């Protein structure tokens, strides 16, 4: 997937990573979230433990980042 495609489909994730935040994806059975968004201050959004598809997880992550950005700005 090219950067342009990511920016088109998940613009908030692209913005988040380009502005210094990062995302983590974990599937080890010891973490309550499949995907999370973090910055230097720590955890800013935590998703569900399970998603049917990666696309569903990325859509939730993109929406969660957008919500956090709206509340913090």
C-alpha cells in the first residue's frame, strides 16, 4: 500500500504517525486491545480485543484517533 493510499483510506492514522504518534498492534492473548494509538504522553486510544478483519481494526483506529484529536484540540 502506498502512502497516498493510506492517507486516502485512513487519513487520521497517516496524520498521527507523521506528527510523531505511533500505533501498536498486539495479538498475544495478554493484552486487552488488538490495536492502540500512543504518543509521548502514553496511551491515547485503545481498541477492542478482537476485530473480524484488519480493515475493521484500522477503521476503528482511524475513528478513535479522530475523536481524540477533536477532544484535545
